[in-house]
C-alpha cells in the first residue's frame, strides 16, 4: 500500500496521519480528489481501527417526527409542508406521540430521537409536555430531541434566548441534541438551498451553548447536491474547531442528499462511491471526533455495511419510524431489529457493540 500511496501523491498525508498530525483544507480536498477509493478507505480504516479496533456501535432507539408542518422552504426537503391543511401535512397530538412509546413497552429502548418541522402555531408547552410525557412513560430513556434549527426557531417564535430555550427543555427532560439541520455550513450553499432557517453561525452557537450546559450532541453534513469539495472540507473543519473548543460532539454523521419529491429532483443522488468517500474523508479530517456514523436510512443498508471498512464505526440504531428520508424516496426499511444489525456488522467482519446514546456499552461484543 505504501507504493500505491506514493504513486497517488499521498505519502505526505499518510505520514501526517501516522504521526497524529492534523490535516488542513488543501489536504482534505486532495483526499476527495484521490482516484483510488480503496487507498482512501485503507487510510480511513487505519484511523478507525486506532480508535475502535473492529468494534462497531449501534443502539436501540425510536425515531419520532411529531409534525411536518414547517415554515422553512429548504429546496432539498421532501418532508415538510408549509401549513396545516396542505396535502400530507400532519401534526400529532401529544397523546398520539406518547402512544408510540407506550406501544413499545416491551422493547428495551435506550433512546427516543425527536425531530420536527418548524410549526408556527404550536405553543412552547407542546414541546415541554412532550418531553415530560416521554419521561413519565420511560423515566430512564435518553431524549435526544430538537435540532439546533428548531432551537433557533423556538427562540424567535416564543421571544426567548437560545440558552433560555435549552434550559427550559432540559428541565422538562431533554438530554442531548441531535445533529440535524447543519446541511452545509457554506454561506453560498445555504443561500441557495435553505436561506430561511438558522445559518451556520447560529447552528454552531447553539451547540456551543448546549455543550456549556452539559449536554452532548452530534453534527451532520448533507452531501451530494451543489456543494464543492472545498465546502465539504470547510464544513468538517468548522465542526472540528468547535470540538476543539468544547469537546461536546459525539459523532459526525454525513447525510446523503435524496432528490425524490423535492425542488432539487433534477439532481442525481450521490453514488455509493461518493458516500464511501465522504465517510472516509470525514474520519481522516475529524481527528478530534470519536465516532463517524453511517445513517443506514440515508446510505442504504448495503453501503452502510461496506462503510465499516471506510472509517465508519457506528450504524445508528433500530430507528423504527422515519419519515424525512422515506418521503424523499428512500427505499431502505423503516426499522432494523437488533438481531439484523448485529448480523450486518458480523457479516462485514466487525464486532457489534450495543451502546446507549452516550456510548456507554450495554452489550459488549462477546455477548452481542
């Protein structure tokens, strides 16, 4: 492999990685331009195995989306509806949401993940009561709810600061923030595809506050649409800079753009090779992130399985209910059982490890 890396002009990058030296923007762009996907995967896998060996994490989680009514007009979104009454618009009552957890009383869930549209008419009490209700049903469950974009929306709608919103949600039961809404941090891209929601500065600022208040969070990147390679690497570096500052991010999660049923449907979806490349470069650039996650709903199950040799050490979880990607044409299942996840990991030559949201081990590899 050393000869191959030399022929590709990557020896200097490989040497820096071996010495645990940080890569810069130009080096990240060179990695994206590398024609040999397998060489890139080799480098990413070396970094992955330094941290985790063959261990691959997953969790027993439930994904809930209480409403798809949303005032934002993101071009890539197939999930949102602008107002109540629009075709396919929905808003669940609190009891309807809570029933989804009650119906799973037999499941050893450790996490409920809630992401919604930006609904202009719901009171703040709806979200507070939602958190309280979920905790009342399952006191020990971890509530990973509301993206930074939602937090910013709540602040503006209810006349509160971002910190006040977070403190009130935490008092009601919020445990951590998901990473959605990051899209691509590039101002050029955001002006074109999501101009009317929280910008990159606000997104990162809210995560900074959350980390200061003691919460952990994730960060995502939507790839495969109009962003450049430089903008991808810049996005990673901005996340890396905040991680240097706070240490509060747990995982970086690349999310594949899906073109069906939205205003960007003329663009092709990212290929499997591009998906593997993005995850690999993420592992190489994000030296201060413990985990790179492949969200199998977005990548497809087969590609997620292969990604375990391209820098990825986490496959997310059971999910169970997911509408955002499926309304955009995703053909993946809506649920994977823990038995299926473990089999996927083992069949890829890796060791399954069940975790909770904070990466505490629930089922170690020898028992999984």
